[in-house]
């Protein structure tokens, strides 16, 4: 961050948790989803959980944070038509017009 008035990025927030200098929490609606992780990815998630402290966070929160960081990194590289399709489909799921998908 270059300006102290700026909100911290998701990367900065996760790093502050890893360094035990900050904390964050989720609010809102969560969608349960069962996924399978490659063992190497799982090991990295557990390593981050150990840095932060298992009593202070969860693997679920870490995975959500990492996904949000990935979306923030990928989105600017999408073409305008891809951004429009991505935004439209995401919003239709949130609105419930893509029935059965949520």
C-alpha cells in the first residue's frame, strides 16, 4: 500500500494474519461446497493455518481468502467480453436466476 487512506488488499490482510499482526472474519451468506485438494495444496493450506494458529482461523477461511486473491489477480487480465460474461453469470447465480447452480 502506498497511501495510508487505502483499504488493505486481500493479500495484505492474509499476510497480516500469517504474521500475527491482524485478523479478519467473514460475514454474509456462505455456500457449502465439497472439494478435493491435491495433497501439496492441502499441505500449504495447513502450513498457513499453523502460521496463523488453528484456534484463530480455519482451513475453510484460508481457502476462501486464497480464492478471493486469485480472482482479484485474474479478473484484470480478462477481456472486456469475458469480464461482462463473468460478472453477468456471477450475478445471475446470486440473484437466483441460474436455478440449481447455488
